C-alpha cells in the first residue's frame, strides 16, 4: 500500500488491488485548550484499501499521523469501498442516503462479493489483525447534497450517479481536494454497474466539473491522485466516450482513451455495450 500526503490534513492510501484509494481527512477544533490531540481534532476515513495487510496498517497510520478517528465514510456501496469496517469494527459508517437505501435493499451482497474476491485470489483474512468478516451494521445516512463537520471545518457532499445508482463525492474545501468515488479514473473507463446509466453518469461529470476547476488534487476511486489539469482531461475523455456509447455503442470503442484501452478496459466496454443494449452483465 502506498501512502501520500496531499495536505497536512489529507492522506491518501492506495491499495495494491485495483489501485483502490482510501482518503483520510482531519479537521481541528480551533478552541481546544488542553493539547490532547484526540480532543483537539477528529478524522474520517473515506473508502478503504482491500487486502488484510493494508487494512491492518490503517490504525497505526492514523495514530502516527495524529489523525484521531471519528468515523468512516463510503463514497458508494460497492464492496471494495466498504472495508473500513474491517479495520475499525466499532466506528460509525456514514454514506449518502442513496447508498444507505441501496445497502438496505441488498443485505449481504457486499459480504458475498468480498468472499468471492477472497476465494478467487486466495486471500485469508484470518491471518491479519483486522476483522475477517464484514459486518456493516447500522449506517448513518447523510443528506446529499449537504455538509459534514470535521472538527471546526466542513466537507461538502455532492451527489454522484451513473456508475451505480448511489453515491457521493467529498469536497475538502480548505485542502482543495476532491474525492470523487469511481469517477475520473486514470486507469478505468466509465463502468456502468447495476443501477447506473449514461445520462446519470454524464450529469455527475457536469456536477464535478466546477469542483475539478477549484481543486489542487482529485482522488479517484481507482488510480493515482490527479492534478486539476489531468482530471479535466479525463473528464472530457469520459464524457466523449459516454456520448459515443449513447449514440452508437458498436463504434464507441474508438473513443476509448489510449491510456485506457487495454484488455481489462475492453472487457468493461463490452459490458457497457451489453448493458445499454439491454443485456444482463456481471458488475464488479
């Protein structure tokens, strides 16, 4: 797992699995007087790494960096973004109201998907120190659009859709960092999973565009942290691909960006074509 600091209050850890990102944000209490770091600040872990060894490192990473854990956030309900509960089983997990509704309607789906991943890749979670069984428990449904206090600061929550039917992006205004879930990825083309769709995805890109313009860093759900210029280019590429997919799915592959045209992305494209054509496909 690779960890980088984007700002004194923002860390990003990137998993070896699918380059899945986990963002940690800290906010201070300006009027704290006692000097106790656990009472002078609070921190949220957004999304999660995947492998047990990576999850095992999260508590130590937060402690060493001086990020006192307050809770977990998930940008959307795909299982690989929900694993913070394995590292912090007692921490509250917040998500958009749309995500809370999705997870309530799909009880056990995330746990089954994690088990399938572990079986396929021979992952033994009992060897680590983090929990080996994913239990989401009670979720804190957050109104989106909206705000969430982090210490004396606030992050903005913006609705996302298109990849799935649910989700939110997190704008950390004081650090100028945008955490955008499974959008604007430098390694993955737009993926239309269950509940997603082209119209909703393009609307999400339009909502993200002004935030990208203000950002110093954009953290996609999968792939390296982006600067604003690269994020703008990916946004344009993704929108052009989706426009082509909507107008002529059979030729939309010609709009795949050169950097995202490998075998894995061609498979995702084939699944997108099947989905917009009305066929059932397997979503990750």
